[in-house]
C-alpha cells in the first residue's frame, strides 16, 4: 500500500509531462525498496520505468525495463530461472501490458 501511493504520484507526473521528476521519484522508490528489503516490490519500480520511457518515446529502453520487470516479478522469477533464459520475442509478447508511445495515438 505504501508504494502504491508513490506509484500514483509518479503516474500523475507522467500524465503532466514531468518525466524527469517521475524518474527521480521512481529511483527514490527503488532505493527505499532496497533499504526496506522489499524485493517482492522491485517489479513495480521497474515496470514504472518502462511506462515512463515508453511515454517519452524511447521504446528500446521501455522494452528493456518492461522485460526486467517481467523477470523480477515474484511469480515469474521462478519460471524464468527454471527456463534459464527467455528470448527477446518471448519477453516482448509475454509482458503483462503492451506499451504504446504517444505517437501511435496522434
């Protein structure tokens, strides 16, 4: 619940085109997760970075962070480690959300 409030603040900043502020808050959130040993919440910060980069138009970084969030998700971590390695296409199409840049909607 604590991190959900931060996530809403980050999404508010992103919706108002304050991308740098949103990235800083995401980094603070991730550092706080490390200090509190909340490894099960890491995927929230990495997924938010993917959303931020996608809305900035940097789809390469967005895909990288979404793939990383997919691998750090607690339920997916065991499956990913048992299969040893997922290909780029498997990560892209098995990610929980498809992220579009704003240019798609113009």
